[in-house]
């Protein structure tokens, strides 16, 4: 495990050793600080954006820190159950050997595990300092403060041992995806012409679903560019959707773009614009729901855990289909057959078309959130404001997921079946995950 920096060790040591002992008898009443969990999650999201992780990898980055924090909190609350034995290969975390502040331990584990899955560790260290300071101000005993951090690190090591067996590191050395000139097969798209990302993601260990192919969708429409064919009509629909897009549709496309690496080209100069991933967008929606519902620390980490697991398995399921059907993107086929100068409203992501990742993971996340917060849970989604886009109102999580799905048609990067079948795939997967996982004791 990447441990705290020397500076942070000194910070803890100075707080609990050189300051006068002042134990506030009411300290336990002050530890339920969900805002520290939300800000820690936001810090992880910010680093994921900064380090430019692809959408599938980002879902993994959320999974392990969240599960680690949840497992610690489940020890405290008798209404919740451990995910050990429910999530693939996860075993029970070690029990604390003395009094702990579970919230501090959970955040300690969360941040330690966050450092394992990102590159810019120093940015997480900044958050660690803030958390330690916040909990020291509750007036808890020095011994409890010290041990809570130590115990969080112990749980983080346990979770990371489990995480390292998910086949991720092995797939880093697997061959790149082979592109062929077969009609209808995916090819890299402009402007960067990147190789297909994560072609072996279906080999990552799933969290809850039986296998990557368990929720394999219906086959995509057979490739046929003869005028009047079903596939041809699907291509024309995308072409017209961009050409005839209304302002509202353009706004929807931009709002749900969530492309972590947009390549901007000006002459011979190229530079990237960093954005939140689609999974990160739904993690932020989870935070918004928790805050609106005044969810406790325990209730909030429950929501994050459910959504993270749904996202993680959703990406595995979707990527399994993407590289099986290996379908060509609208941009490639329209440039070849209809208009060589046509460009989609959004930059085409570097992987095959079918099914739509937004449709799958949004459908899965919406199921998880609806299961927790209920249907018709309206909210204002301000996720994209920091990227220069206005907030949008939604009547429910399903409403948001449906808009996320159709945004890919408005953006010119998906045909209709990838959207519709992707929604079906994601919702079925989400329902399976939420049915199989027993977060609460009956």
C-alpha cells in the first residue's frame, strides 16, 4: 500500500502527541459527517479526470475504495450486512482490536485505496490531511484517532489484496485490438485515430454478475449499406439527427458527453480537453441524491457502493459486447458513403459502437439509485457546471438515464439499436445486481 507521506505522519503525530489531551465526552455525536465522504469522493473524481482514466478503468477506480469504506461502516450499523460472500471473491475484513471511529477508518481506507488506483497520489494526500484535522477537532481520544487511521490502513490492505486478483494488471500487457478492413467493422476515428481502448475488459473479474456475457444484448442490425436497408436507415437517422438538431438536443448531447479525453485540433496543434467520465457523472448524481435526502454517512456509503458495483459490472457487460459485435461507428460510414466532410456533434470515442456505454451504465445506475431513493426522485443535476454547462432538472433517475441514452443519437455517435438495446441491457443488469446484493438485514 502507498502509505501517508512523511509530512502527514508528522501531522498526525503532532496532533495527537504534542497537543494537550482534551477528550470531548460528546465526540461520538460529531463523527457522522457525510460531507467528508462526499468531498472525498469528489476528490477521487477530480483526480480521475486529471489523470485521464478511460470510462471502464474509472469504474474500477471507484469500486475498490467504495467497497472498502462500506465494509468498515457495515461493522458499525447492525442494519447493514457485509458484502463478503456476496461480491466475487471478497472475504470478511479484519475486525478492529480496540475502539475505533468507524467513519474515520472508512475514510482512511477510502483514501488509501484511492491512492492505489490513481497516479497523482499527492492530490489525495491533501485530502487525507483535511480528514485527520476534521476528526481531531471532534475531541475524540488520541488513542481512538490513531487506531482508527491504523485500522483503516489495515482494511485497505485487505481490500487491495482482493483487488489485485481481478485480472486488471494482467490485461495491461495483452495485445492491442486488431483492426481489419472487413465491411462494417470498427475502425479508429478522427481526429486522433486512437486504438480501441480496453479490448480485454471482458476478462476483468465481475463483481456480482455471473460472467461478462450474462446480459448479452440482441444482435445489432446486420451491416448493409444498400439504400432502403434497415442498417442504412439507421445511419441516415444519425446523419439527420445532427443536421437537424434543435438547440435543446445539442444541449443534451453536450451535457452527457462525458468524454474524458477530447482531442482539439487547430492546424498542426493538438491539445486535449479533460472531462468527467460517464461513471463519474453518475457518482456525482449519487452525491446529489444523498445530500437532497439528508443521508447519513452510512446511508451515503451504501448508495455509493450500490452504484459503484452497478457501474463496474455494467462496463464489463457493455465492453464484452462492443468487441464481440465490433460495429463500425456512424462517423466512419457516413464519411465513406454519404458525406466525406460530415462530423458528429460530439467527438467519437475510441471503441466500437454497439452497445452504447452511456445507455448501459446509466440504466444500471438508475436502477440502483431508484432502489435506494425511490422512483420520482426529482433532482437538479449540476455535475457539468464546472465544465461550463448549465444544470439540468430531472423528474427521476430513470428520466436522467433515458436522456443520457438518447444524447448519443443527438451527438451523432450511436445508432438507435445501440441506445435502445443498451438501456435494456443496463436495466436488466442493474436489477440483477440489486436483487443479488443484500445490503440490509431482513
